[in-house]
């Protein structure tokens, strides 16, 4: 299936010391969503699970302060997408602006200039806002992978190259094919903006390329330091948690993680960012070598699977069939 799929609070961005802040939204300030949002992994969120509705109504953009000096604001879009706004010394960069109106509202609220757009892959829920934003901010850099399906870029980046946004924000490009053939992620000092490759407790669909390629991309991410914050582009975590729990019911780390996720979501907060250490302990797609995960895949496939690539392919097919 084709993927149909800081603001400065009072005192300025440097005054933000809390991990995040939320604030109620009045009806007139409620963000606008498009109908028919894209889906980049699987089934649509169940009622109350997505960002629409009461969870979202109490959600303002979230201000996250990493251990590096880069501040990341999470901007919900559509039903379950996240756009990430990076606070630069002279403005804002955004990752995967599927919806221009979400970014425009953020820029208006912070009074900031859009300096750069970073694209991970060509799907409309990730690039859909770029044309409008580049009309409004023609000087903004538009950076992404080489792929003719992404129009309007001003800079094309490749595996291993660096994107220097300012002195405190230098991102390294890593090629992560498998969701799409040209998918890339952007690595900061202690964070990764990973589009639709790795999700919290899950992974993206394997649209282009084979399972070995997708698994290789996931394993490159899994090899990052445990503390690396993972900014994935969708809020799929509760559905992923149900699948992971079914495969791995005796995983104590997973049980704790699921409890934490329920708590976050009940408070209207994103489950993002997650981190690599937690994903290595809890995400079944990063644990294909684990005997219990392997056994569950064998049961689903009704055969003894020969290697972890076959386990991964089976899990991905199983998840997609739900
Ligand atoms: Fe997506
Ligand atoms: Zn996608």
C-alpha cells in the first residue's frame, strides 16, 4: 500500500527548562486537521487513540530540551503525524512538514523565520506542506534525499554527509532504505529524526526494497547509543504496544514501557520521543534474534524460520495484516 501516507514561551526559548509544557487550547485555537490522513504503517488509530479529539484538544506544541542545546518542538499534524521544529539561533528548521498550516501556525506563535526544511522521504504526509512553505519562505533551505518524487528541494544529501543548520545543530545523514528506497534519517548529537523507518515499539511498512534492506536500516538505528532520542513521525505507539505485548508477554521492560505509554497518552501527551535503549529492550522488530520473538514468528508462519531476516519479514507481514 502506498503511504497515503520553540515557540519561545514567556522568557524566550532559553527559558524553557522543563521537559515539556502543555496548556489547554480554546476552541478557536484548536489546530486544523485534514480529512483522510495518510497511514504509514498499519491500521488507523482506534477511537480516542489518535491525536484528534480530547487528547489533542489539551495539547499545545511540546517543548523538549535535549542534553545538547538543540530544542525540539513536537507539532502534531493530521491524525497521527508529528512534525518536528528545531529551534536554531536565527530561526526554525522543520522535519517532514506534511501540513504547512501546522508549521505556519508555529512560526507565527514563535515569531520565527523558517530557515530550513528537512525531508526524510517522499510520502505526502511528510512533504505535503513544502510547496506552500517555500512560497511563503523562499529563502528557506529545502533539504532531502535524491528522489524525483520529491520536488522543490534546493539541496540533496547522501549517506554520511552533514547538514549544518547552525553552530549547535549539525545533523548527519544516514541512508535507511526499506520503507522507501531513498529514505534517510537525520542524526543530531543525541537525537535522531527517523521519519517512517523506526517507530516506538514498531517500524514502518517495507514498501520498497526487501526485508533484509529494511532490517539493515533498523539495525543501523539500533546501533546508536542507548540514550539517543528517537523522534519518529507517527503516533502509532499504542497499537504497536498491543502487537509487541502479544509477541513478548514476559518482557518486564515492555510491560513497564506500555504502562508508561498509557499514562502519557491518557494525559494527552505524545509517546515520542522514545530512545534507542528502550527500543532495543522492547521493540520486537529490533529483537528478531530473541528466542521468544522467534518462536512467536515461527508459530505465525507455521514453519521454523531460518534466520532473523525471515523472522523480521514474518513480523512485518503479521503486523500489516492486523
Ligand atoms: Fe508517514
Ligand atoms: Zn511514509
